[in-house]
C-alpha cells in the first residue's frame, strides 16, 4: 500500500505543475486524521529549504505542519490532516492555509484553499464516544437530580436537527432511574438522583440519527464516586504569611491544624519543595534552607498547597493553600532610573500620554514590590499629571490659552520599599508645558459705508479679529488681492481709503482681509491664518447737475382767448446718472402777467384772462425755467433752460364777403409752430478776419457812394419840375410801402417761411372784431390778419 502511495505521489509530481500559487483542493468531510491533502515539489539546490504553515483561516488545529522531504534532488512538500481533524461541511466548508517556502534568500508564499464537501454517507460519531470502550464520566453520588452530567459534541448536531436516544436497557434495581438525553446532547441525572449508587458504573448506549439512513452509535459510562468524609477540615488559618529573610534553616514559619482522627499532613506543591517542609504529624511548616533573597530571588514568594487526611482513610482529605512572603531585612533605599526627570511637552499632549516609566529596585530585596507616590510642589494640588504604578502620565488637558496657565510642573516621586525600617528614595520631576498655536484667527464679516466724495486717508472702520490662543488677538492684518484704493493697518486692523471713489463707476467693493497670528507657539515660524470678507458700500453724492436738450428753445404759438395752450415739454437728464429721473421744474424769470405755468416738465400758456390785458398784436416772452434734481441725494443741483415764446393772438370771428357770408367757428385749434434755427460758430481768428474785412468793404462802399452822390449833385443842381414831382412821388411811395410793411405783424406759419411780407399774402375774408369793433382782413389758410 505504501508503494502504491509513493507511485501515485511521483505521478502527481510528473504530470502536475505545482510550482505556481495558489492551489485549490476539494476534500470530503469523511476524511480522517493523516489524510494527505496536497503534495507539491520545489527546486532548491544550494540551501536547506523550509516549508511553513503561517496561519489558517478560520483558526483550527485540523491541519499538521507541512512536511518537506527530498527525493532525487527535488523537495516534496505534503499537507495532511492532524489527529484532531473532524471535518464538517455544515459547520465550516472552506479553510485557507497560508504556506511559506524559503530557499536561502528566496521566499515564496501563497494560499492553499481547502473546500470541504458534504458526504451523505459519513458518520458524525467519532472519538472516545464512538470507540468500543466509550466515554467515561465520573460523578459524585451527591449530584443534584436532573443536573447535566455531559454534553455530547458532534459536528452539525444542531444544524441537522439530529435525534438522540438512549437505546440500552435501564431497568431497576440496578438503575435508580432512567438517564435522559435531549436534542442538544445534554445527558441528565435521573430524577431520583444517585444517592447510594457509589462505586457503580452505568453503561449507556446512545443512537444518533441524522436525517434518513444516517446514524451512528456511541457509548457513555457514568461512574459514581463516594462522597469524602466531611469530618476532616482545616481550622481557620491565615492564607498569607510573611517572614524575614534572616530566619535560619529549621525556623518555624507557621503551624496548620485540621479536625479529624489521626490526621497526617503533607505538602502537595511545589514538589520538590527546597525551602520549606511540614511535620507529618504536627503540621508545623519550617524552613529547610537559608532565605537570602540576594542569592535566591525566587524565595521571595512561595505558594504552598498543604493536604490533611486521616491515616486510615486516605480518601478523606482536605487541602489548604498558603502564601509565604519572605521580606528582606532593609539596609539600602531603592535605586531608580532615571534619578531625575526633566522633560518638555506641548500643551496639546493628549490625556494618557506616557511621560516616563520609572524603574526602581531594592538592593536589599531585588524584585520586591515598591510603592510609588507622586507629590506636587508647584503648582500645589495640580491634577495635570498622575502616576499609575511606575508610569507618569498626563492626567488632564494642558491649556496655555489663559494668562498664567502655561507653567512648569515641579513634583517628585517618592519610592518606598516597604522594608523594616522603611527606606525611601525621592525622584525630582520637572515638566515644562510649551504653548502651541492651536486655533486659527477669525473675524466676522462686516459692512462699511462711505460717501463717494470722501477724501484719501478717510477711516472707514476696523476689522476686529479674534484668536483663542494666548496672547489673545495677537494678529496682523493684510488685504489679499482686491482693489488697491483701500488699505488695512497691519496691527490695528483699521481700514483706510487711499484714492477717490465714484458712485457712478462702482458702488460696491469687497475686500478679503487675511489674518495671521504670531507669537503664540514655541516655534516662532509657526503661524495660522484666517480670512473674512469686508463689504464697502459707496454712498451716492449728488455731484452732477442736470442738463436740458436743447438748452434754448424759440417757439411761436397762436393763442385763443379763454383757452390754455401746451407750449413745449422740457427734456432734462443727468448724463452721468441716467437712472436719476426725478426733477423739479419752476419758472424763475420772464413770466410777466403770470400767463405761463408748469405742469411737471410741460410749459402751458394760460389764456383765460379777460380785459385790456389781451394783446392785440404778437408778443415775445423770454422764460427762464429752473430744473433741479428732486431725489434724496444732497446737495440738490440745478440748471436753467431758456424758452423764447412768440405769442400771436387769435380770436374767433365771423367771415364776410361780397358774394356770401360764412361764419367762422368760434373755437379754432391753435397752431403751434416750432422754428429751430441752426447756427454756425466759427473760430475766433475767422471772426476777427471777417470783421476787419467787412469794415474795410463798408468804408470802401461808402466812399464810392459818396463820390457818386457828389457827381450827381453837380450834374443836377437845377432840376425841372417834372423831375422833382417824379422824385417826390417816388419818395412818398417808398415811405408808404415802408409804413405798410412796419404795420404788418411778424409771424411764423406752419406752411410758409417766417420772412414772407404780409403785403404779399392773400386775404380771402373780412370780419369785425367783437371786442373792439374794428374791421380786419384775414387769410383762412394761415390765420393771418390785417386791420383796416
């Protein structure tokens, strides 16, 4: 059989490629201890290789450490199941073994995955329970009735809901009552108990059934033991005894006593006991060797287990445990390392941080337990440090963010050896706490308002930064980017204006103020920074007067008696501030007889007055209109617009002609004619040249006319009568023409130029004025009149 296994192994080595990791294998749960799970080969010629099982997941003892053997220059590794292997696919169906192969400096590591498969025909009973001898259970006859004696542990017992039954006979009188076992595998004491059944052995054959066609048998043997005699017992005795190391050999340590008949004493442990012995009959414990702790440190503490029993009934016994402490004779104080502690820690050191561990020893009693006490000197009663055993730790939060809070802790550790006489050693401790820049400075976003006409170096306000580190608010201020017309004082945080503002160009500024702390850390180069946004609103100041377009208007209107006429609308605005639309209008000059008024920006002529104030001929008004801004901004600025109005009266009348008579409607719509004159403004030098040239031309023309007139006078010194009469008539006709031209009123028509002579116009109607009774001619198309 062994030869076949070796051949199969060689065949596996020749046909399988086992040099690569990882490996995956399947194994049945019926496989028992010693089963070979996997074999693989390695090449290692110049070193002695090793194969290790690093770990198993989940942890178990089912797998042996892998073996490594050499065959024909090749190393063969084998993984097998251990003697404790009990595979159960229902409990664990996958194991992962991590293997490590080492050949000199070359290390190869990989996993071996073992999949456990179910085996329907596998019996779950194993171990002593399934052996012919069975599992032996020992129990005292005084056991409580119904108590649990034994728990049957089988793989998958609860998962598979197995049925467990006792199939062996339990008939009286041999059995005091039937034992029982439940589905959880608990073997229970009979309800009658086992009193009087001492020295008996009860055999119980148990059938375990797993589903259909799966079962196994096992054997349990219950051995009932008699109760020891209850008459023997130790008297009340101290369990800890302390003696001095100078107690000579044979010196009495303590005497133990027990109740009973013919009691004998012995030391059960330690065996052998080199330092102490006990009198077999009297129970006196004595020293058997010198207890010099310097030469025998193990003699400091000895734990003795003493047994007392009756001579005739050895099973009637009782045990006592004693601890013998050997205390050295004190001659030297404890010695500590370090002998002095000076350290420096930052204030952010967390609670529980270990500052130092003190190592102290007593030369008189090496290894003895020493007592450590922490005593504070400054500040007194400080709770910042604590001493746990030999370890000095930070006990509370260290804080340097208050005045005087960052200080030195001066203390000492008092070490007591507990000997006689008491010897002590004091270890000075100085702990210096250094500040740490923990918090970043911060400031609250703020809003400032400033007038746009504010001058340079105007103070807007201050940025107030806050820093919790001590010294508090030790901050420097800077502006990070943003406009350059503002500055912040580095130390005070005051914000100043450096340039000029213009509300019309920008109304809002945002400054990112950077805060940097300093002088708050042990490291002077360690800084923290923060920032906040400062908003600056520019308040509007009225610095631009309104402008009117056009600034001068010349208008001609025809006014009817008893009616109001809308003359024009003044159009004004502020070019730099087009959003400003609120203005106030008032007539400040030229409004004689108060015939004009303003309705907002509209100029209205009121012709409702009666009486002699009504003009019969045209009249010109030069009106000055003051336009001022009416908004909330101050100061209020204004401008003046000039409106020249030519007023021509126009009354209702009746038209009379030679052939027919028609009535002119009493109400006629006045005609408003606006004459806009374009003018040219030459350069000053051109005006001077033109003026000089014109003056010279006029002088030359005058001189020429004068010479011509003098020649004519000389030629006609005595004119004839016809000539004089003709000249007189010519002069008179010229004067009448001039007088007629002067009497005709000047007006502007909507369909004719203003320079047309009234004498050339066509009057197609005649009427009589209702107020004065005078007759006049009129033109029905233009409305022009001529008084008769």
